[in-house]
C-alpha cells in the first residue's frame, strides 16, 4: 500500500515560517500593536496569558510571596507558545518573549529582594534547560517608552490589580530593558519610540511601523 503524504508537512518544509515578537515594558502597547499587525499581515497572534493567569492579582498584592509562582507560570506559558509556534505551520506574532521573563522580570524581582536566591537559582536552571531548544524570533520589535508614558497608558486601561505598580518598579524594568536591548544579538531588531508614535489613533504612524517591518522582513529569507 502506498503511504499517504501529508501535504501540510511538505508545505511547512518548503516555506520558512516567520516568527515576529513584540517586547516592551508594562503599558508600552505590546498587545495593541500585536492585534494591529496580526490583522494587517494576517499573522496568527500569540498573546500574553494575563486574563487566565491565576497568580497575577495576588502578585501585585504581595510581590514577595507570589513572585516565584508568577514567573514560573509565565515561563511555562511562554515555552508552550514557542512549541505551538513551531508546530503551527503559520506566520506568528507574539506578545512578549520568553527572554523578557528571564533577563528582565525575574532578575529584577531578585535584585529588589522580592524573590529569594534559592527560588531565583531554580528559575534560572529551568530557563537554561528551555533555552537549549528555544529559537529566537526572526524579528524582535522593541517598544521603547518613558515611565510617564507607561503610567499614563496603565491608568487608561484601568486594570485594578495594576494600581499598586510603583514608579520605582517601572523605572527598574525600563533600565533592564534598555540594557538587554543594547546587547541583543539573537536576531533582527526594530526599535519603536512609542512616546513619539501614536499607532492606535494615527494611521500614518502605524503605516510607518509597517513600512519599517516590511524593510526588515524582506531581508529575512
């Protein structure tokens, strides 16, 4: 009997799947831009698990108690997304990356005394295992923002559990983001200054971002 050939496997082998990711601090506009770009390019969006996250509200209420639980949940959720992207056979745009958890959020919590050294070491060991089989996105879009703009956007979206986020916490995250982006070498990088760009209300601003993305991805393959 002649074996059946799965056409979708042939297609996956023939065409390279594109993985785009958006990085940025809390309130930078990652989810909104993910939706807009997914609609424009007909990419499959992968969103950060915020609504179903069982630890998020508890974390903002008592950071030192729930930091490890939250970061492990996000790490597992992000790794699951990476596996799904690999198996999907579709071009995907991802809201936040696994690297931000490992290089920004978890180290920041440890530095602030909100995650114990023992828990941080366990977290790093798990991430290191995952990173061995993790491929970086083809293009990383970093949304750069000042803290006042982040605060304004956080207040506008009105998530009650985010009311306790301090300016110091956002400042610390911003510093780590900038240090990470300065040394980022895992793939192509596009930086968008969201203080000077209103991609939600100004079509020309969104169009400029799309033009810049087109220029980057045309050279990917």
